[in-house]
């Protein structure tokens, strides 16, 4: 698990991000660290946002991973952070990408893996380096896409061995008698160097994007519907409202959830019109396929995530989408989260085969909190109203009763 980490409490970060200020260092929150499996060292003397009621330790320790010499290992990478795009690499080892967001891919080699928030990538790593050495595993926050006080997340990779007797692929030892370091034994700090390709990816000029679409080909082909039932074009921007607060807008609308009347509850009760603009509901009815074109005119990159579906990633690039379908790959990448680069476009197409109420939102936590979300209403007539009402009734009934005598300080959009 990879991701950024913030010492500040989440509500304080959201309040700063949406606050009435023109100070970029405030409304674009800085993370404090980059973690691998929840661990990394931290320089307490540089702490700028740590709570005053906790003790800071500069030596929190590093995660450690042990490989078996000669074996191929499958790693499931997840960016579980709040905002940062990260580049993952292991010094001295090349990786092979085999899946994105659980969709198998035609394997391809990579020196580094790009992960926006919410993205998952499966890789194969062959343990073919010197087993007597240790190696840095790195999760580096891209400074072209995020801001942080410590971009370098580190962990240690070592090889199973004992008393110089290396467990190799041609060993006659059985698996049960494989020697290994005791779990409590610390691995030595590596002296390895980052590959040139991984180092280049961490330069500030590197684009905030995933691998090229002609590289990420699904193992099981699925053709593109050339005539989608509907096409939605959405322009994204950061907007300062009348009170000076920052909100994200899509076609001049921002999303806001009424906790006392969530969308699924309304659908269960037979409402599928949603006349108010705050809900930002797109009712796609019985359409079978919908193409969504998102153009962003602000400098932030966005990891767009859809609930309830995988989508086909048809195109992405700089500027606004020009409608040139010759850019499409015949067998396009399918996944549920994909990066939209800064000042760029993202074109996805989704097959509507899962009736319900779903979100299509930016996975950066405070972008969602500031309204960067579309609510998709899919085949409302096919939603099992009784089942939906049963699912939400207990929570909603209790919530309604509680809010009759308590005021909710809802500082965000509510998703």
C-alpha cells in the first residue's frame, strides 16, 4: 500500500483547501510524508503541521520485504493516499505489468509504475539480483502533480538467505526447509541507486499521466461501440464562489449531497427527476453506452474514478478533446480509475449494465469534498425499490432522528 500522509486532521485539510484565501500553499494542501505499507522515517525537526498533543519520532522504521532468489513474485500495488500521484520502483529490478484495477493486461515491462489515488496495478518482479545485497523500494510523490514536505517513500527489499547458503531456483531443498531471515531480523540499509528511467519520471517536468494507452492493452479484447447512446462533455474548473470559498465545478455546477435525502433513497421512493442543480445528477435512463468527455481548464490533474463499472479509456491528452476518433486504440484499456493530465482531456466510455446510483468523481479527497462529482442515475426503473429502501432505511431513519436535535457541520460535498 502506497500513499501520502498528512499530520493535520482531515476536516482541517478540507477547510484549508476550500478556504477564502489566494495563498496557494494553503488551498493546495501539502502532505507530510510518503508511506509504504504505512511506514517511513520522518524528520521531526522539519515538522510544520504535526498536532501539538502528540510525540514525534524521527525513527519510525521502514517496511521490509524478502524475496526468494530465482523466483517470480506478484505484487499488488495500491495508491491508498489522499491526493498524491506516486511513482513506484525497486532498485536493480525490472517489473512486468500484468493488470490495472483487476483487469488483466497483455504483459509489458516497466522501470517504474505510475499510480494516481485509488489506482491499483499488479506487477511481476523476478528476484534475479545479487541475493547478498539489499535494495531500495521507492514510492516517490511526483512534484509536478502534488506538493509535499517529503516526496521519498522508502522500504527495504532483501533476499531470503542464512549463513551464506542462498536458496536458488535449482536448489534441492524442499520448500519446507527453505532458510530465511527471522521475521524480527532487520535488513541492512541498501546502497542501491534508482534507475535512470525512474529518476527521470520524478523530474518536475514529467506529465501527470498513466502509461500510454498503446501499452496498456487488455488481455481479453473488447471492441468499442462506435455509436454510443449518449455523449456527455464536461468542462472542469476551480471556481471561487460569492463567499470567496473554492469549489470545483463541472459545466458550472458543483455537487452537494443532502444527507437527509441521499440519491438512492429518492430513487427507491420513485423520484428520478432531481430538478435541483446541487445533486448534479445525470439520468442516463435506459441508454446502453455513454461516452464521457472531460476537459479540464485548471492546472490540477485528476484521477477519475467510477463506481459500479469499469470503463474503456478511449483517449487522453493535452488541451480539449478535438473529437478525433482515429486516436482510439482498437482494444482500449478498461479500468475504474484513470488519470486526467493537467490542462488536458480524458475520454471514457461505459456500458450501462448495472442499474443503480453511482458516482463518477475525482479521487483526490478534497476535490471530491469540494464538489468534483457526477451522480449517475442508471436505469432507475430497474432499481429494486424495496431492496434499496431496505438497505438505506435503517441508516436513514436513525440519521433523520439524530438530526432533528443535532446540527450537522457538513463542510464538504458529502461523498
